[in-house]
C-alpha cells in the first residue's frame, strides 16, 4: 500500500493558484525530490500536505486515511513532519529544549532524544546552547532533529541547504543519510540537482504549480530535468 496518495491537489494564495491538480503517490521508504524554479509551488505543496496551508481542492490520503479537515497538529500526530524553509527554531530555547518540546507533537517510535543526537552528532556539544547562537548548519540539524523527535512516517524537507556553506551542506546531507538508514520516507525540496540526483529515488518537476515531469532518478538525466525546469527546451 502507498504511504501517501495525493489526488488532484489545488492550493491558492488569494487569486494565485500556486498548486494545480497535483497527483502523486509515495511508497513506504521512498525518497522523492520536488524540483522546479523559484515560485513553482514546491513550498506551498509541502505546507499544504502538512496542513499549514489550506487545500483549495483535491484530496490527500495518508496511510489509507483521508486527511481532509485534519489540522497541522493532527497530521503531525499521524506521522507527518515538516522541516520548514528558514528552520523556524525557538531561538531563545536551548538545542535540547527545541528537541524535547517536539516530542509531545508526535508518535512513539525509534526516535527519541538519544537516537536523534546520535544521528546528528554535531549537536552533541551544543545541547545547552541557545538555538539562536548556532551556525546555520547547526540550526538546520536542530530543525531536522526536531522533526525526527515526532517519529515521522513522512518527513517533508524544504530547502535544507539554503544559505549554508558547502561544508555545512555536506554536514546536513551526512545527517540525512543516517536518517534514511532508519528507513524514513521523505519528500525533499532541493535546488541543487547534483544533491537531488544523489539522494532521491524519484524526481518530480513542478512548473507554475503543475507536474511537468517525473521519473525514477536512475532513468533521468540532469539535462532532461533541466529541460523541464523553466518550461522550455534549451
Ligand atoms: P521558492 O523556491 O522560491 O521557495 P517554490 O517553488 O517553493 O519557490 P512557492 O513558494 O510555493 O514556490 O510559491 C508559489 C507561488 O505562490 C509563487 O508565485 C509565489 O509568489 C506565490 N506565493 C507564495 N507564498 C505566498 C504568499 N504568502 N502570498 C502570496 N503569494 C505567495
């Protein structure tokens, strides 16, 4: 059975339709990358799945359950976790506190404080530091750790490498590799196609809110994806 089935999902910002009739499915353990130019609707799609942004039409079925009318909190309790663009930590709380407050939002499972810190070892010396005092890469690790504390069945990752140094990006992806070893299903929004190809099983390209291309990573070339990226062949 699929973990996630999205049927004809629409989402708007006022008059602007940011997500247009998106349908896709995800099997347990799959790693899907959403790509597309700025403004293609990737963030809106993730936020709509997480219940932070309202759907304007369509249906999301998660583990056989129709999520229509489910709040963000209810979706988190069912096992959906969003690592938002910009991280959005509690800056005046310590790293440990940021992780601990997330636990109450989620489910029971393999992830708990110790296993999260083990998967994100860069946090170990920083547990008592205020989140606001951390580097960008460390803050991103906290944001990922906070999502893991809810024991997600589906992890939604929005531009985890945005604004980070190459070394910090590498650190974040090393962490994600350890997370994936625990068989978490995920949808990743990533601008860096090289990372996308290295990390995802399947790629979906959005243009102006619509899916314009999709396929298994091993069957696609970067050139093919780039051709769809801006809606024209180069
Ligand atoms: P980016 O890579 O820039 O984050 P994206 O693919 O994630 O792009 P979205 O952020 O989902 O795209 O934006 C989709 C469309 O919705 C864009 O045209 C954007 O300008 C518009 N949009 C996004 N957020 C809002 C908002 N809060 N109010 C109005 N329009 C918005």
